[in-house]
């Protein structure tokens, strides 16, 4: 067992690399990234929809676009950008730029380690910057380089999807590119391995803190839903198998299939309208009421409970039906097996044969689905959270996809993948504990 778990844990980083690299490539290839969204928002805000969105680039400065590209490493090659996201290759964590004046001098404003701003005077000698290096610049590993008008024009042309030399030469003479520029950058390892998931483009907040704020809500509803589902559906499945073709089995089967046929979000909308809006038994949105932090402990528990009832019903309705019927069918199959008849014939009571032999074997397929349950616990139910306006992890992942927020997409994907892999490992270990035939030696 110990060796098996160790091998699985050693394979985990390679699995995560494969998943994240695939999604990283897809997210960069799909059009409509942060730069395009900024241009569209600028066009809609400044032009009021009177002109085409394609003219939005005229209302956004080149510096703003470059700043956004550097924030998400959009100007870097795909593989290098992914390695920088992982933290295996250093990336530019601070960038300062300044254009040369007519005298060939650029005043570069940089940040010192103590937080104060410092102005460094840089001159140009051909294609090399000439400046007096400071001690703090050496300590912080600042590097200076020059960008010619043609270099700047080539970057703009690549952004527009063109590489025509005549067009690049024309851009180099434009006011946005006609001057040489000095670029100072401080590079450091700043990725997943260093504990940094980057900043959200939409909210301008650290991705890790945003996930930590939303994750407890989904964990609370997911864990509670899984606990309620297993505590009710497993005994109910056993009881249905023991009372097969009775009135109890028929009535519960009808109710279970009705629940399975109704989607959770549709049930949530019905419950919200009738039990929330019309009868006013339950609140209409959220997981807690405004001012929850200032309530006494007893009122907090009551408020949380009354907000939990409706979303919890929608969370468990589908898994409840599947687990119950799986438990019933598996148990019925084992009750008709030869080893149960042999045990009863040798004097073992039917009760003991059910719980000591048949139940253990029938529970194996149910335990094997634990990995998917844990993944659902983390991700949550997006549609249920949307119906009840619950700001959970599922809504965060959905909003990241809509906003094409690269850092947030990769952060939520990484955390979800880790929990699913750990859930599958836990599921294998649980099956091995239940089934004596499985050995990891």
C-alpha cells in the first residue's frame, strides 16, 4: 500500500503538467483574450457603440496594451510563458520604460528595494545603454536593454497578426514608435512552485486569495451534500433490496426516479419561487444574510441552516437517486449469489449474511465513485450556485471562463485537478480496504 501511494503521488505532478499545459495552450489560442476584451470595453465605453469595435485600438494607448501583455506574458513564446507560469523560468516581475529625448537621454524611473522611487539617467551608445549602475540595481538583478523603433513596430505588427516588412517600416515612423526606448526589467522566479498563481485580470486581485474566499462555500455545501446523500441513500438502497417488489420499494422507486429526472437547477428555481418568494419560508439568495458576522453564534447557525436547505436539496437530488439504485442493485445481485446461499445453508443468519458478506461486496462500486464525488465537492454545482446567487468556487470558475481571465482559469483548474487526483487515490485505497481480493503488493 505504501509503495502504491508513493508511486501515485510521484505520478501526480506529471498528470498536472499534462492537464495544465493543454488548457494553457487552448486558452492562449482561443480569440478574445484580455487585450481584446479591453479594446472592446474601451470601444463600448468611449464610443457608446457608434463606431465599430475594430476602431477601439485608436482609443487605447500602446502602453496600456503592452502592460497587459507583460502581465500575462502574452508577448512571450507559448512554451516559455507556460514554464514561467510554473515557476521554472524567471519572468519579469517589474518593468520600467522611458523614451530617449532629442539629446539621446532617457530618465528611467525605477523602484528601490525600500519602496522609494529612483531616477536613473540612461544614454544610448549605438544599441547599448550607457548608465551608472547602482548597488541596489545589482542586488535586485535589474537588466537594461534598448528597443529600436523597428523593434517596437514589429511588436505592434505581431499583435495585429501581420509581419509585412513594409507595414513594419511604416509603423516605425509613426509617433508611437519613432523614438528609441530603454526598458529595465527585474526578473525572478514567480510561479506555481513559488506559491504564486498570478493576478486576476478582471478583479486585479491575487488568484490564490480569491479561491480561498470562494472555496469554503463550495466545500461546505459539497461535503454536507455528500454526507447527507450517502447517509440516506446507502441505508435506503439496502432497505429497498431487502423489500424488493413491495409497496415501499415501488413508492420509493417512483420518488427516486422523479428526483433523478428533475435537474437540480430546475428544482432550485421551483423551490425558490414557491417556498422562497410566495410562502417566504426560505431566503431567496446567498448562503448567509447581510450582517452575518455581527450576529450571535446561535443566530448565525440558524441563519446558515435556513439558507442551506434549498441549495442542499438541489445538490443531493441527482446523486441521491444514483447512489440509492446502485446500492440496491448491487446488493440484490450479491444476495442471489451462491456464497450467500451457502452461508445461510451452513447456519449463518440471514441478517449476518447481509451485513457481513453481501453488503461489503455491494458497497465496492459505490466506494469506487468517491473520486468523482470529491471533484464535485470542490467544483460545486455551477447552475445551483447561479440560481441561488451563491458566490462559490463553481461560479468563480464559470466567471473566469466568461472573462477569459487566464490566471484565474489556470488557478481554478489546478486546484480542481489536484482534488480530483487525490479523490481517485483515496477511492482506490478505500476499495482496497473493503475488497480483500485487491492487493497493492
